[in-house]
């Protein structure tokens, strides 16, 4: 019984004489670009006026336990020496005097790089029993950037397509939600068998009824942003490559035909045709011609005209007449004169 009493007394005294460091909240939220104060206090077994050596260390912890911590600042008392990491120069400092037990810091113009766990550690000479560190999560809030909407797949009857939505910025990571409207701009439920996951909406076996306006909203604790895309489902179209092949084949066929026609036309061209020299004034005989001919008068031996004026000829007569005309005209002989002979 006495032993238990003394063990209890020793535990109480050890707790009373131990150093303790505390941060009130586990998470501190701040919008990017704003200022924030991260409180931290310590208690010591020593009276504050009796503290001879004190050091305070603030650091940003790695995302993974095995990653090393990066220093924010170090402070040493009583020399009042302050060592600030160059990345935080001009943006960080103590809210009050550390030797008073308040080692809270302020951080201005917070960036996304400040996002993560930060740790406060206090070391006091001759007071190294207890818990001398405490950590908290600094959550830098960033409004989602305007998301980008895109479509993957062919919006044709019977096809499966995917609608994608993504914001490049946002802390905490934004949550995405798709809503859709028909062509009459009326809100409607998601199409059958559709699925939403991580900003992607999958549409299965689309049809004309799937056509409409799809809006994606990206939101977090600060605000939200949205984008939209129009889906117009069309009948299946011919393959572009096949269409191009058909057009190309048609063009080639036309070229071949044109070359063939040109070659055939060129084949009929030969040396120039030779012509007979015609006798001046001589008409060329055309056996097929049966047109009207103008003839001259001819006389027989009795000085009587055989023909006079225009005459029509048949084929045989034309040939005979042509032969006659090829000779110079004959001068009709004069009738013999009666010559008187006298017997005497």
C-alpha cells in the first residue's frame, strides 16, 4: 500500500516537472495569398526567469515520413539570434517574445509550397523530460481554376464516349460534378448506364436522345468554377480513309482515261497528204458529183450544133464528157466551097 502511494507521488511530480509543447488545433486553413498565425506555447519545470538557454525550431515536415524536414526558422535565447530560411525571408516571424512561453509565428503571403504539416520544437537546458514538439497541418486553400472540358470517342449512334473535366489548380483538391440538359435546355437525369468518377463521365451506347449540353462544376471549400460541352450524336459516318481512297481512285481513273484519249488522237496524225498538181483551168472530176454543168456548143461536120446551153449528164455521159473536155476544143471545119472546074 505504501509502495503504490510513493509510485503515484513520483508520477505526479514527474509530470509536473516535465516540459510540454502544445498547438491548439490540428488543422489551420488559409487562402492562398493571405496571412496566417500558427500558435504554439510551451511550459517548463523551470521558472521563466530561471531559463538560461532556450532554442526554438520551426520546420515544415515532408509529405512522407521518410522525407527530411525543411527549416522555417531557428531562434536562440539569450543571444536572440534568429536564423530564417531564405525561402521564408521577409514572410515569417514571432508574434511575441519566445522566452515568455509563446513561440507562435506568423506567415504572410501564403503560397501552395507552404501547404503541409509544420512542427514546433522547444529545447530548454536542464529541462529535457517530457514532450517538447508538436505538429499541425497548414492547409492552403486555392480556388479551383476554370476546368477544361473535353470529349473522348466518336459521338455516333451506339458508341461509348467519355466526357472529361479537370482543374489545373485547387486546394484542397476539387470535387467534380456533371449535370446535363436536353436540346430544349431542360435539366434531365443522367443517361442510363452512365457513370461519374474523378471528373470523368462515361456515356454508354449513345443515341440521338443523348444529345444536349453537359456542364461540369469543379468546387472546393473556397469557391467553384465550371465549363460546358455540347454533345451532338450523329449517325455513323464512312471511314475517312476509305472515302479518301475512293476519291483518289476516281481521280486516277480520270487521268488514265484522259491520257488514253490523247494518245488515240495523236495516233491519227501522220505525214501531210500529197496532192496532184492540177492543170490551170482544168476542173477536177468527181464521179459522185451529179450537179449541173455548163457546156459549150460543139458542131458536127455539117457545122450543126449538137448541144447548146445547159445539159444534165448521167454517170456514163459525165465520164465521156470529161474526156472530151480534157482536149482543146476543135474548130469545126468549113464546108467545102464549090469550086468551079471548067473543062476548058
